[in-house]
């Protein structure tokens, strides 16, 4: 199933809902667009959605043929509810999609995309994202026997002369990134590795994930030094 396309079509339904909620009449083309979306969604999820299609009769308004908004709204709201509770599509998921699409690290995406789309337990996203960061630092530095804060303190020591990896020729920049990575481990990695955290939202997890994506780019660009 093409989940990305399904989300785009769901977003289109939300846009149609906004139109029919604010106007008494809508154009014939909007009615046709709605039925086209229904047909495309039906093909994606491989279900017969003919019951959600709109077969209204045009009325004359100002000399133009239009549909009553209420006639489309009835079917539209049914379809939106069907997708939300049958396929876990909700408006806030679509809204955060642009941030998710900005994530470039494929390993990070592969480990987090399915749980970002889940209905809850988003501490698992942070668990996996920080695990990817930790493993990337370990591989880059060659410190296979280290983990957690001990790994970061060795691989990315805030003192450039003691660090296995060099972030920048500028010691201040290097120190800053070293402190950030250590903070990520202490504030996000350790809590989600050792206990269940129930108050992390999808948006919270996605923001952390996007920031870790940037840190992964930085780690990939480090210059290994002799251990």
C-alpha cells in the first residue's frame, strides 16, 4: 500500500472539508474532484468505497450549476472518519509530515517511520533514533566495546586533544557538538532505554528525530583520529 499517497489524498479530503464547511454551494468540479479522490483511495487500499461517492444533483445558483455543500459533506465526513479509524490517518499526522520528509538519513527513517505512524508509545521513536546515533558514533570511532555516555566521552571528548573523532578544526565548534551529543545521551537515550515514558507525543518524537538526523550528518563528516 502506498501510504505516502494515501496521506496526500487524505490531506486533499481535509481541504475539501474546509471548503464545504464555509460555503453554501460548491462548484461541480469540486464534486468531481471528491469522487476522483474516493476512486484513488479505493485503488490504494483495495476496498470498494462506492458507498462514499457523491451522486448529488446540481442546483442553479446565480446562473451557474452548483452542488449543495451539505450533500457532499455527509459523504465526505463519513469517509474521513473511516480513514482515520481504519487506517490511522489523522490531521496532525499529515501536518507533521513535512518535518518527517526533511529527514535524510535512511537508517534513521527505516527504524522510526513505522513507529512514528503508530497510535502511541512514541518513546520508542526516541529509543531507536538515539540508538542509531550511538551506533553511528561507535562505528565511526571504532570503539566497539563502549556505549552510552562512556562512548560519547571517548569518541567525542569536549577536549579536542582527547577526542577520537574531530568535528571541526575550531575547538569551540567541536566542544559544542560534543556537549550536544553527550546531552542527547543523558536526556533522551538513557531514559528511553531504561524505562517506559508515556508523555512523549508524536510531535515531540519527530522533533528529536529530526535533530538527530542533523547530528548523524555531523558524525558522518567527522575526521577519525588515532585511538
